[in-house]
C-alpha cells in the first residue's frame, strides 16, 4: 500500500484516502465510539481523523503502520472532544451500533450470545479510561500490545500491565453481574 509520500495528482490522493477509509474506517469509528459512547459523534470524529491524516500524511515517517498512526490520531481527537465538554451534554447510545452478529443455529443461542457480549462490552465501558482504552484497542481493534503502546504513546509493558489489571477488574464486574467469567486471551 502507498503511504510514505504525497502523490502527484488529486485523483491519486483521493484514491489513497478512500483506501484508508475502506481498510481502517471501522477500526477508527470503533475506537472513537469507545471514548464518546455515541455512534454519530464517533462518525464525526472518524471523518475528522481521515481529513487530518490526509492533510498531514506527507509528514508520516513510516515508523508505525498506517493503522496505528490513524488510531493514534483517533485517540487524541476523541480525548479532545471529551475535554471540550460538549460530549457530556449529548445522549450516549448503548452500543447497539457495534453489535456483532454470529450465526448459531438456535435463536436462543443468538440471544444468549448477544446478551453475554453486550454485558462484557458494558463492563469494559465502565472501566476507568486507563484500562478501557487498552482493552478496546487490544480486543476491539485486534491490535498487538506493541501497537497499542504506539497508539497511546506508552511502553509495551505498561500496556500488558493495564490489560492484566483491566481483565481482573472486568472479571470482578462480570461476577457481580451474575457469575459470568472472562476468557483470558
């Protein structure tokens, strides 16, 4: 994939932006959503992230992947939105926008799986930001601990520690909700 230098023609620039949006749009929106808990605001943040990345991609030095770079911009932009205070006045949805469907044969299994998944993500969203953001990046965006460290600008060992503590907090929260355990991936 092209990413290091600005292309010569506007059409090539637009094609590059479209490629990034196709490849990483879902990841960017999911991460933004994990901060703001509002799907429409997450979409707005994603648009801003891609616009900023496109405007500044000539400055991208290639020391990380495009995905990691975009997610880093997303985390910073989402934090900016939260700091602005406007987000606190908006209604947060309950995560239905990111419900991932699986296809078990029995409708009762579908309902049970969705309820369990929703309970886990609600519990993750209730964690302190320090733990929530690493869990969202690691599990929700399928990043490695090294990539999470790059996105957040922290050490890899710090990510692993936060993941470990976050899992412990999550397991306690889920146990309080009804005895659900957590798989330690």
